[in-house]
DNA sequence: TTCCTGGGCG
DNA sequence: CGCCCAGGAA
């Protein structure tokens, strides 16, 4: 052990996992998280993410539909985004080349139900233009790149932040990446595990450290968390009486 | 009818 | 930290 390691107080390693507000259970975090997953799965059933807006579950979206949906769902309920995805499909715009060539006004009109239609039009067309220019329109080639490179590439595009990038990595590129979101932060803060202001990367590091590196598993986990967060563990007036995790929740007030 | 929710950017 | 938006809750 080096001198600097000796000097550092326990639990103060700056590069380590996030400081958790709850002691590790005797079974360990991996088993605890697995138990949570099982409860959510039996409560809600498989979520079949990423859902296709064009066909009923368990149909899954094709890569470009998935990516368009991920951009359109930013800051809105899925039902709104799904309307926009269907409108794009009917207009033949769920296609890289067609989207890149489409007039912005036409896209804006079609995606209006998803809100933020001007920014989201720029994001959709920007993404399509990027794939057209860099990959000759071959989205599969882009999605085949190594995970760290692909993530950096996605994050460099305007309108794709950490959550959207990680959703694309998991659901379109099939990588074992678990997306985090406002629901994840709120649920695990209420449970008493996370600080309410925990950073995205720290949440993700915790889940990645204690769940199997499996794209299907992590994708399902994120989907189940989303379902819990939107249906029951809502920001205001959470429905704790119906929550499958109620008995192990600290019910921390996250304001 | 107003209020609230929700990613990403400049 | 304010702005972009629609639609469900209150």
C-alpha cells in the first residue's frame, strides 16, 4: 500500500463508486438489485423495449425507428412520441436518406405531438445527415462500432445527451449499457440509496458494477424502472400503496 | 383553466 | 439557469 493510499480515509476514494446513503445489505448489492428486478418484472411483466410505435408489443423497433423514438420521447410521455413516430412512418420518413432530404417544415408538422418540434426536427435531420455523410447512409455500420467510440460519436451530435445515447447503445446497438433517467434518480433516492442530486455517471457506475453485463437484462431493468417511475413512483403523489417495493422503501422526501 | 412533468443545449 | 413544447393532472 502506498503512502497516499494510507493517508486516504476509508470511503473517501474519489474515483470509487458513488457514496451510497444505505449500507450494503448482507446479501450484497448484486443480489439486492436482482431481487428488485424480479419484483418489478413480476409486477409489470416484460416491457418489450424498445417498443415499436408501428406494431403492437412484443414487436421491437428497427434501429432508425428506435433512434427517432429516442429523440422524440425526450421530455415527453411515450404516447406523444409514438404519435410522432407513426406520422413519420406514414410519410416514409423513418429512413436515413428520406429524413436527411425532407423539408424541415414537413418534419415539424408531423412530429408536433411530441413537443419541442423545432429542436427535435433539427436533431432528427442532423442525425440522418451525419449517418448519410459519415457512413453513406449505412446506419448498421455506425451501430457496429466499438461501444466507447459509438458512445462518444453519439454524444458529439447535437440533441443526443447521455440518456439518449445510452438508450441507443442498449436498444439499437445491443450493448450492455443501462440508461439512467429522472425516474431512476427519484426511485433510488426515495428508496434511500442515492443522494437526490447524484450524477448520471455515478448512478450508471453503480448499476454497471452490480448487474450482469447483458444488454437484454439491463435494457429490461431500465424499462421496468421507467414503468415504476411513471405509473407509481411519480414525482407528486406517488402511489406507494400499489408499489411492489413499498416494504423496502425509506420514502425519502426528494421534493 | 392553469399547473406540472421531462432531456439537452447555449 | 432559462428556454424549448404538448398533453395529462389538478
